[in-house]
């Protein structure tokens, strides 16, 4: 009943990390061509926490440049930024009236981000998953490639679709599937193996940025926290060793192989051998993308043109779906 369609997005809220690359962008590229794909720069999500207006449009172009440099092609994928398609905000409001406060209260990412400060964060941060449901369902997207951290939000999207369909006695919205596959759907912080690597983490040493230079990448991996043991000869030997497992998973994702294959190749290797090999591999994969991002960022008007064109194409899909939603609701 629903045409296969992929939707996903990244917030322009700081420099892209290796987590964004492996958990999102690289996988976005992998799905391109097989079906209709739409990749958004979710700027309305970025402003749920303070963004300097002077930096936001730059950050939006940077994410777009990351998409393009990594291989997303505007003739094959719709690339756009969220705020240019006002239907996101409109459907988001309707979903605010469908989602329940109790559902939002169970969102672990909100609890993590708000911490003990839940009274002081923006209402937008709280409602974020409902806007995310709108991003996805506005296009009747059937698949959403995301990192592990977004799984709960895609489940909430399904809950919203199901409640809408039930309340209004319709089957208008699809049950979107999260796509969480490959070895690196949860790249961890290099200094603390219990936290994910994030754009907005405290220290730059805890993450690899897509645009870090070769020396910095080598230094960050060298200083990455590990245990003193060498690599085991089976993946089972990495149980209870989250930092070691993380570096093996990153290696696997960067080299398009499995973590098992990496362990087979490096069985018994110490960190003095594995970390430099990992750094070389990361530089080899990231440097060309970073160089291309630099080239693209030299021509911001061209990026804006690509995003504007994508927004126009997105609108042609969104508008009939929003109008029909209004009709169903009685608006
Ligand atoms: P961030 O958390 O870095 O601010 P976003 O919230 O914009 O990034 O997430 C964009 C996409 O990148 C999502 O699909 C998210 O799951 C993925 N992602 C973010 N961090 C990681 C990570 N450390 N490992 C794997 N995927 C990640
Ligand atoms: Na995230």
C-alpha cells in the first residue's frame, strides 16, 4: 500500500562526528538508488537547544556538504533543510495533539539531555520526538535509517501513527520501520565507553570529527581509553570490554567488513599495533570527504541552491499528505 521510501536527518548543531558518519551518512549513501531516499538537515530540531543565529546557517550548510561529499547525489536523493518545508511544523502540531505526555516522559534521550534541569529546558526539546514523527510521516516514509540512540523515537513514531489511525478510523499513516544495521550503529565516546560519541559532548578528545586532520585523528585514537589486554581471537573475547569493542566496530564499519573479520585479522594484536592501523584507516576514509566538504563550503550559494531545489521536491510530496491529514482531522 505504501511505496518504499527512506527518510532520515541530522541536526546542524555542531561539527559532524565519526558517529554521524558511520551511524547515519554512510548508511544513507548505501540506501541511495535502491529506493526513493530523502535526507534532511533538521534545523528545527537543532534550535531545541540554543544555537547562535550567526552559526546556524553555516552549520546547516556543513551537514549538507557532509551529505554531498560522502556521496549523496541530489539527482538520486532529495536533500533539503527542514525549516524550508513548513508542513513539518504543521504536522508536528497535530502530532503534539495525538502523542501523550506519558509517552514523552518515557523518552530516555530527553531524560539524558535534560538531566536534573528538566524544568529549565525548552518545551521544544520535550516535544522533539513528536516533530520527528512528523518529519517521517509527512512523507509516508516506510524506513528510517538511524543510529541505536534513535530507536525509541522511531518506536514513538509508530505509536503516534497507530493512535492517529485508530482515533480517526483510518489507515492513512504507515508503520515505519527503523533500520539499525551494520557494526557501528552506536559509536561510543573515546574517553568514556558508557556514553555515545556526540557532536555536543564536552571534550573534543572524546570524539573524532569528520573534518579532523590526520595528526589529530591519530592523537585521539592513541589517547582513546582501552584496557591493557591485547585483542582476543574471537568476538566473544570482547565481552565486558566496551572500549575495545568500540574500536573494533569502528574499524569494521570503516572497512566495510564485520567485527568478526577484524578480530580474525588482528587476533592477539596489542593497542600499539591496532590503534595506528585504525587511525590510518580513518584518515584514509575521512580525508577525501573532508577535502570535498572544504571545496563545497567555498561555494555556499551552490549548497543553498541544492537545498532549495530539494525543499521544492519535498513540498510536492508533503503537501497532499498534510492536506489529507487536515481533512481527516476536520480542519
Ligand atoms: P548527535 O547526537 O551527534 O547530535 P544527531 O542527533 O543529529 O547527532 O543524529 C543524527 C544521526 O546520527 C542519527 O541517526 C543518530 O542516531 C546518528 N548518530 C549520532 N551519534 C551517533 C553515534 N555515536 N553512533 C551511531 N550513530 C550516531
Ligand atoms: Na542524536
